[in-house]
């Protein structure tokens, strides 16, 4: 390649040729076809020429005298940017003049003409505002600073009903009601190595709620499973939606019905650790894997028994479509039970089984709503859970097995329900197929995929119950909650005890006296 086409090398021979400092080797290397050794020699000579004068002869002499030792390269910016010695000298003189000026003396006219006193008033800074809670600061738990806390409807990141919005009051240790916390830092592997004994659930009582809200301590509201439910494929689950009676929120009144059933059956509570609805245990067990669903429950210890009361979180109003999807579940329950199609659907009609079980060292009495029952050939009765779900697709099956089947298994396992019947429907609410699943087979279905383990759920629940029972004090009221950022369970001081629990304890005490 011709030397004129090569890129300019500011550290090599091309720079020397442009500057004129070629030296004694310039003529021999002007062709540009040089070997590595000649290129090195040229570079060496150009380096020595820069260390001498700018003339060609001096550069050559310098190359001859300096060729025997290691040379040091001196960077010359004038050669690169085209500056002359005269321009450099002028810049140096200007810099010296600026340095010699006295900025606070007679050299600075603007300074001399400025009056000693300003005509403007001295500004007064506003008083410092602190947002710290009592006890905050260096040793406290407040965040400090003078900026006010965000206010208004859009104050928290996320807003709405997400993280930092509806549940933004859950600040853990910053909450003055804070009592204790259980950090969720144990791995799945650690929990899987912890064996937890569980006693087979045993039904000890039951009660029914009928239309109108009356409660009877019998099984009159229990429905019989329709074994021919598979013949209902193609049924429209939306039929009867106009006359649907939605479920009322009974609050602590519903818990009072469970306690009344326990008293009616004269069930002793001396050795019982927890009395609760199954729904509360469902939430605790599912938290072993599902870490994005908030929940709350009341905790009240009386006479050595911890009563777990259901607390519903505020929900946004449901749309018409969401209400209809909710109805589809009740509609399938009606289709899957005998004589279910003869009347309208009232979600308040229910049958509740009262069950005694034991998880780890804690004995539990819980109320569990049952959808329907069937019987073996020998006449022994067993319960069946009825569920609905959107028909599965390749991209929804994984979530179904990770979350829905987990919840189905927990709900059925806790109450000893051996079967789950699932009605799959399309987006229009048409029943497309049904599937009966044995509860014990659900864990086998997900075992090979390593989605979740039933033993981990039990070990996690045992950890929570041990911590909870050992922390709460006799006669005190608490709130157990799982809120964002979803990394711990929090136990807070409660304001009061529901009347249903207070009256229940008083009735038990008077019966003993």
C-alpha cells in the first residue's frame, strides 16, 4: 500500500515527514516500503529530532548520537494542533496579566463601585419542619429530613389498589401498634426437611344456614353430589343471573355461629389451641408459596384458646362481568348437585362442618363450608369440593398448576375432603368439560415439575402457629397481617374484641360456674 494512503500516525514517521524533521534517515525511508526494523529506526530518529532543535540537521545529529540508548518521547501539542511559538507566548502573557490583577482592590472597578451595605432586607428562612415520628432521629425509626411526606390521592408509588396504595399503611415497625414479626427468610429446602405431624381431620359437629339467614345445628342445607354432572356439558352458567342473591358479609356474626355450634355440641376447649374458620388457615398455608396476596385476621387469646377472626380487606366495586364470573361458580355448584336446578341461587345458603385436627403440636377446631357430599357403598359419607376454572390453554396451564391447584389442595387437605370436581368453562360462561381429581393425587401431579410441596406448606404453617401462640398474651387483642412488601408476617395491637367472642367466653364461664 502506498504511504500516502496510510492513516496519520502522530507518534510515527508520518508526523515527522509533515513537520520537516526527517533527519539523516529521511531520504532512505521516503519510499514508504519499510521493514519492521527500518520502521523502528525511523521512529527512533524522529524521537531524537524532537528532543533537539526543530531544524533538520540538528535532528539528524541527534539521531546519530542518541541511537545507542533508550529514548524518552516528549509530547509536542504545537505539532498536533498547529500552534506557533508566538501564539503560545501571547497566551502565557495574558495569563500572567490576569494573575497579577487584584480582584478586591483598585484593579476591579465593579468591586470598588459596589456599596458596602445592600439596599435589600436580609431574608428570613422559614422554620424547619420535621416529619419524624416520636422517637425518631438518629436513634429512632423515622426517616428524618425536612421534606414533607407525600400527601394526596397519588402520594404513593403504585397508587390505586396495588403496592403502596390501598395497603400503604402497613409499615411494620414504623406502626405504633407493632408487636412482633415473623420474617419469611427460611428457604423451601429448609422447610422441606422439617417433618410435621398432622392428625386426620374429624368432624365433630355441623350447622346449616337457610334462606333468610336462620341457623340450625344440623345438615339440612347439605346437598348431594350429582354423579351425572358430565351430562351437563354445554350448559349456560349465566342462566338465572338476574335472580341471583349475592352473599352478605356477616363479619364477626358468622364467627359467632361457629362458636354457638361448638357450645351446642358441648365441645371441650381446655386442650384446644386455635379456633378458626378454615379460610384463615388457607391463607397462612398458601403464603408459603404465594407471596403477592395480602390478608388480615383478628387474633384474640381467651382462657388459653386463640380465636382467629376473619377480616375482609376493602375491595373495589365489582364490574358486571366480574359479578357474572362469580355467579358462574355458584351456578356450577347448582348443576353438580341433586335438585339444584329447581330453584334460584342464594349464596347465603350454606352447610358448615365443624372439624377437629392437629398440626404439629397445636390442636385446632375449625369451621369449613362444604359444597356437597357423596357416600361409599357401605354408606360412609364423604365431602366433595366443587370448583370452576377457565378452560386451560398452553400458556395458562403452568399458572393453574402453581396457584389454583395449590389452593384447591390446601382447602381440601385441611378438612379431609378426598375429591375435587372442577368445571371448566369458556369466556362466554359455557361449561365445556368436567374433571374429578383425587386430593392425594394433586401433589403427585406437580411433584415432577417442582412447583410446590405440600410438606413445605405444613412446615410453614407450623412455624407460624408456634410463633403466634407463643407471642400473644392472655386477654389481649391483635391483628395478624401479610402486607407489602410481602417479606414478613406482622402482629399488631388490636383495638377491641368482637362481641361474638366476648359473649362466647362469658357463656362458657357461666356454664362452668
